[in-house]
């Protein structure tokens, strides 16, 4: 699943390609992707004549700011956006097409069909699901050490499960949680409420540093992720534990181990993480 760095990269590339374009038509090939409004005809009619003024990101969600609406898009496992000339052949698994007045198209492709789109009157997108219960991004001012420490002290869940919880901190997924905990020297099986404030500070600072570095590298190309221009991210070349099972740890040389934690495949160095 694309995580915060991948979605940030997609946002930045789409801003170069579709800002100020006006929607002339919308083609919906897989109606179940449209979650709000439930009527796909209303979704299409609301978008006609709307221009894309800006694109934002909240956690793993893309927010297309239009004249009167905000389109909230989640890519889930395999969702991808790409921009094409109208006459270009439409690829298999393309489920939503936004045709612009300049005869280019923004196409949404999703092999697994898990992605979602919600259309809100502008200003209402943060008051309802799916955005109203999101926690702060690692980059947000609200993601303070005190906020994070209090969240951890009030739950006995495993720290990995807490970091994956989008209501605590938004945007982190399996890849960057594993990398963050490795760099903080914390085992993912630690109960959150046993972590000291110093350990909490280490996790917070490493989450911010890891995400910042991944954004600078364009994200990680895991499985089939590419950005909106078809380019691969490069952060996967710097992964220390994720996907490195049975390989030597880059810090100590011990073998990276894969286990299941919080229902997810989890990668650790049992020497470096305590």
C-alpha cells in the first residue's frame, strides 16, 4: 500500500500535471469506488465544469481542491493516477477517467479495486469519514512529544499496532513503521505503555526523519508502486529491515528476522532492537 511518502510524491507530481485544468467529463467504469455521493450520476454532474485549484494530502489520502468541492481519494493497495492524451488507449483496470477541456485525461487505475473516492462540498471534508478521525501527520505541529507520549501511555497495545493506527499518527504503514522502530532501537513487540519518554522521543524523531528522507527519495518502490509520471521511488535502496529477512543487518551484521506482529509481516534485528 502506498504510504505517506508515496502519496506525497504522487501529490507533488500531479500538481505539475493537472492544476488549473477544468473537468469536461467523468467516466466511471467501476461504481463501487465512488463512496460519496452514493449516486455516481450525481458524482459526475457535481464535477462537470469544476477546475482543480490545488492538491493536498492528509495521511495517505489525496485531496483534490476544486472550485466548489473537495475530492478525497484513497489509493489503498494498488491505486494509481496517470495523465494521458484523450486519444491514448485506456489500459485495463482503469476505473475512473476525468476528461479535461484541453483533451487530456486523469485516469485512475486500480487492479484490486480497493480504492475509494469521496466528494464533499468544500470545507466539509474534515468533518466526516474518512478524514474526521485521522491523527496528525508526523510533519504536523500537533504531533508533539507530549501528545505522542500521552497516546502511548494510555494503551497496552504493541507499539507496532499503535504506529499503524491512523487515528494516532496518520500516514505510517508497514514499511516505515518497521524502519522507524529499527532506527529507534525498539522492538515492535514492546507494549506502548512500557515505553519511557526518552524511548518515545526516539520513535517520534526517527519517524519524522525516516518519512522526510523517504519523501526526498520519492518513496519506496515496493511491488508495483510508481508515481504519477511512471517513475519509481528510490528509498527502497536505503531500507534497513523491511524486506531484508535473512540478510545481515547493515549496522551489526546479525541476521534480519521476519515475524508476525499486529497481524502484519514485521522485520527486526534482534540485536539492535531491544
